[in-house]
C-alpha cells in the first residue's frame, strides 16, 4: 500500500511536469511555428491521417478523394496539412493528409506537436501503418499521441471532479476501487495544489485516469488502424493483421480493400442520414441531412438553419426506431432529455 501511494504521487508529478515542459516549449517557439497546419473544418465530419513518413498517407488521400497530394519514394513529401473530401452516402467527409510523425514528436521533433494539435480537431483518427512493420509503428505512435494528450479508442473516465472554494476534499465512490484509495487521491490533489474539491468515482478508475480528469486537457478519439502495403507481406501476416481490433488491411498499390475502408470510416464516425419532407410532398431523398447518431431534433434544426428553432412547434418523424409513424416530437422534450433520437435512416 505504501508503494502504491508513492507510485501514484510520482505519476501525478510526472504528468504535471510534462505538461509544464510542453507549455514552455510551445510558448518559446515563436508565432509562425504552426503555419500550414491550420485547415478550416468543413463537411459533415473530419478524419485525420497520422503515421510515419512514407507509409502511404498521400496515396490514400489520392485514392479516396479528388485531391492530388505529392507522392514520392523519399520521406517527408508532405510538409503541410492537405485536405480532401470523401463523397459517400450523401455525406462530405473531410480527409486530412498530415505530415509524417517521427519518434520524439511529443518533444517537438519534426513539428510533431503542431501535427498532433491538428489531429485533435478530428472526429476520427486514421493511423496509416506499414504492414511490414505495423506492430512497432503502432506502438510508437500510440506512445507519442498518448504523451500529447490523445487517448485512442478509450472512453473518458466516469469520474465527477469539481474544484470548490472551501470545505476541504470530499471523496465518494459508487463502486469498489481496487487501484485508488483516499490517501492516494488526497496526495495527488495536494501535489496539484488542490485542497478543496469534490470527487465522485463511478467506475474502478486507475491513477492515470484520475490524473487525466484533473488535467482536463485530454482528448478521446476513435481510431482506425489501417495497415497499408499488404502486397509486401505473407497471407498469414495479412490474416493476423486483419483480425486485430479496430484494424483494416489495404493495398493502395493494387487498390485492395479501399472501398471497404470508406465504408468502415462511415461506420466508425457513426453517422446517420435524415431526410426531410414538406407537407403533402414526398421526402427529399436526394438531399439528406448528415448527423451523428443520438442527435436531437434541436441539433437537426440547427443543421438546417440556426433561426429555425425560434419558430419551431413540432416535428413528425418516420422511421424504423419510431414507436409509431408518424410520431410528433418537440424541442422542449429534448431539452429535458426525453426527446426522440434518430436511428439509421429516418424521415
């Protein structure tokens, strides 16, 4: 128990010092360090491609979009963020080709922090890997992204944390904690100079999870691991890589599995199509509204026009998930958390 307490404090100190070090480096880098990386967000979703140099990111962009990014046999062909648009099922998905990340990117090497800062704005990370060396590249990239505050394929910790102006530290837990106790929690908070706070644990969290909640700067993104150049490895290796979680195997050289990659991106983004109709007219099936699953009617109104909600009375919904068709739904019920949620394709 004594060792666990000191390990928890050391992890907290390392996280705090790392954050301070990154802030100091970012503040001393000058104002023009991020030129070429700021791309205006457009379309219904944004997908950012990250990976080491010469793994085929630009080739993937050229194959999936109408954009033409420079492709060559040498490293660092792409020196800035190049956007493209994937047209699929009526949706416009912005695909970003980011410069290659090298080992030590979290320390600022190869403008790695600027690349990762752009990736943080994405809705999905597409990690492009060389099938011949995919496991090593995957591990190194995960370490670099984790050091810069990106958590891949991981849900935010179910921990309620609030700093107060007085009253000391109050800790409650609705589950049994096996990796944390009151002493460790108090010690980590005191190390962050927090002496008045309320902490509620709703899951068996680890020390790292608790530190992420205190920092409050972590970004949790879904990630799809794409193993490119499968034409250079054996069939047994391709089969093994294809069975990895959240993974796809493709070959841009031979054009293998690229159509399935686009469909997998669509499913990973969890997008749905909503069709609207005017009174006494058929639905406009040629112009769907693209929204996230579990969106509300209020979200859909804002997608049509931001002033629509001001004069909104009710909406009629048709769809497989509706209790009966048509079903009326209003904005007030949604604000209270009892509104309808569109599922799959609805009118």
